[in-house]
C-alpha cells in the first residue's frame, strides 16, 4: 500500500504508520469511535456504562423492527465500553502497571468488541441503508491487529469502495443512455463518480479538499435536480416511468455519495440498487421507452 492509506487513517502526510504502542492504538480507537458513530444511524451512541440497561431492553423487546434498533443501541454501548476499558488500560500502562493479554480487563475489552461486531450487522447508515457493518468492524481490527495491518486493510477497503462506485456509475450510464430523455446524464454521472473516488481518499486537511468537495457537491446536486423532458405522444405509463427514472438517478447519486463518505462498498445497498435498475430497464421496454 501507498502512503495514501496512512494519510487517510491517521490524517498526516507520512509514509509509515505510527509506532506500535498502546497509546497509538487508543488514539486510533478514539478517532474511529467518533467516525463510526458519525456515519451510522442516530440514537445508538449509547454510553458504555449503559450496557446492562441496553441489554435488558434488547432481550425483552418482542417487536422485530424495534428489536433491531435495540440491537444497534446495545452494539453502541458495547463499542463504547470496549473503548473505555482500553483507554483505562493505556492509563494504567502509563503509570507503570502492566496489563497482560490474559488480564480480565483485556478479556472484557475483547468480549465487548466481539459482541459489538456481531450486533453491528443490525446497524444502519443514517439514510437507512444497510451494509455499514464493515465500518463498524474497524475498531475490532485495531484491537486484534497491528496498526500497520489495520492501515493495509483500510487501503484495500478504499480500493474496493472505488470499484463499487465505478460499478454503480457504469450501470446507471448503461441503463439510462438508451432512454432518449436521459441522454444528457451520462457525462455528469461519470464526472460525479470520478469526484467520489477522489473523495474516498481525501482528508479535510488536504489542500485539494477545497477543490474537490465543491465539485463533488455540485455534481450531485445537478444529478438530483435533473428532470427528463417528456416527448410528445408518450403514454401516461411512460411518463410515470420517466419520473421513476429521475428518482432512481437521484438514489444512485445518494448511494455513491454514501459510499464515498463511509469509505466502504456497502454491498447490500449496492445490490438492491442494481436490482432496481434492472427492473427499471425491463419496465422501460414494457412502456415503449426502449
């Protein structure tokens, strides 16, 4: 991997990761904690001291939809408790008190991370999209792997995200290029995908951020504001299909934006969106738009 991975994960221009110390891991965990909760649904940043209450509510809830939310809240509590414990371990180490891997504190920290990782499958993006459990698992990787290995895995994940962005963008272009009313969207979608790929690598401290972010935002706005021109003689069903196409186009721009933001490929959301594009393509043929 190149220095891009280290720059992304640590926010500095360096060709090597920080030293392999507990304090460096703590700092990385704290940063990832903030980032993870920023990119997941609201209301689940449960304090670590509330694990027991969160667990009781999760176990007792019978409604499946509510139970999913309770699972996410419990995952958040476990996540925070693990980070709290690890921070305490680092504090002890700084005072000359060694904490071995088989110490009860370290075992409890590991157990909290593992359970949070499993429950993290229920956690969603703020938009309601699924597929952010990969983001949720990053702190556990920091705990169980070396810092350098974590950075390497993040660089791979960023590359996978870029490919996913390209896949979605190309499928959008392929779907809409044969619908006359959407011909003008192809170039904009490709430009937006390019800006999104750049966005997956940039830190806000990067000088290029001030150039790429405005382009990224305005291209997304342009796609979401697009309205197809209805041709003369179209049936009512065809006109409805054009409206559906505009909504799909906007949803695709949102999905690409979400991927660039969380820097994971969001496979579930990607799969569902591509299925929607396939159905739209079939429906276009059925109403004479092909």
